[in-house]
């Protein structure tokens, strides 16, 4: 159940480019939600503890069929450098615990208030 870092980084680049195309102020911090899949609760819990130590907040842990899903988030910018860095960090943590990173998403930050949208790498 491994993530493909190259694939995740490509999706991250595509998402940042799409955000820029929508006028997103990618350097502005905003809440970003993440999702990872695990085969067992103990692995998801261990990954959640490591993610918490790295500055993320665990928002949920639940089982759906044979998969345990870990939802977590952080306040961060989503420019190319920052998004690639958090993608690398998260994929490394999730893979150490036998999981698969499913991607990130959040709201766009518009130059003028009242013009928000959403984006996601999933």
C-alpha cells in the first residue's frame, strides 16, 4: 500500500498550477486537509502520532471496508516549493507506517475577498 512520490509530486504541481490559474494567492497560508490510507488502525495511529509531532493536526481516523483512513490538516501556503516539501514529508511519514497518501486539498485564497473556490490533488 505504497504511495508513488513521483506521482504525488506531479499531482501537487498540477494542483498548484490550477490554483494559480484560478487566481489563488498560493503564498497565503490556509487550512489544508490531507488523507492517507492504512491496512490497520495501529499503523494509522502511529503515523498520526508522527504527523502530529511534525506539526499536523489529526482530524479523524475511521475504517471503511478493509481500509483505515487517517484525516489530518495543517495551516500552510501552497506555492510550488511549500507544497512539494509537505508532500515529500507526508509521503515519507505515511510510507514508514505502511500507508498510502491520498492527497491534499483546500480553499483558494483570492486576491479580493468573497471569491473563494476549492482545489484538491485527490
